[in-house]
C-alpha cells in the first residue's frame, strides 16, 4: 500500500504524554499498513514511562515514540484529527488539511499522589478504554 492510499490520523492531547501516545499506538497497531498515525501535544512533556510499560504488556511498542508539539503538523494533511482531552480540544489549532476532526475525551491517568502500581492500574484501565474506542473508530473510518 502506498502512502497516498493510507488514512492519515493525528491524535492530540495536552502533554502528548499518555492518552495520545496510547491512542497513537493502538491506532497504528490495529490499523496496520492502512493508516499513518502521528500524535502531538499542545504542551508536550515527554512520553510517560508507565504508558510505555502498560502498552508493552499488550504487545504494543510505543518506546520509540516522541512527544511532539502540535505546531509541527500544522502544514500536514490528515483525514482525521482526534483530540483525546478537553483542554486539547479547546486549544487545538485549526488544521486546514484535516477532512474531519473528532473529540473523544479520556481521563488523564497521571495522578501524582498515587504509587507507581496504583498509577499503572489507572493507566491499564485507560489503555483498555482507548483500545475499544480505537477499534470502533477504525471500523468506522476504514470500512
């Protein structure tokens, strides 16, 4: 499949740290060579190590992902821009090359007062919720 035939998706959240990274990983894994997925943040803060860990538990490798600023993608064309947190929806720039923008908020799994294992449990729950959403979304946009 050539890149011209692939469905291009950009996933945005505030920090490009957890939710958008997990959605990026799931969409890429589930969409295979039918999609090209990127993710970015309004205020990128680096990929959360627990996001990397819980995704690897289900066979999705996001360890090489980078945390990019949304401005990096302003000139690119996307069939779909997906915002995964409310603040990203409110602050998201307009993407003139985006055919469609969808908002689906997921809970921020990063609670600083929790232990690492408690955090991991929250991350797993959000990971699984994002997987279900990614499956349904890809079925809708690719079929």
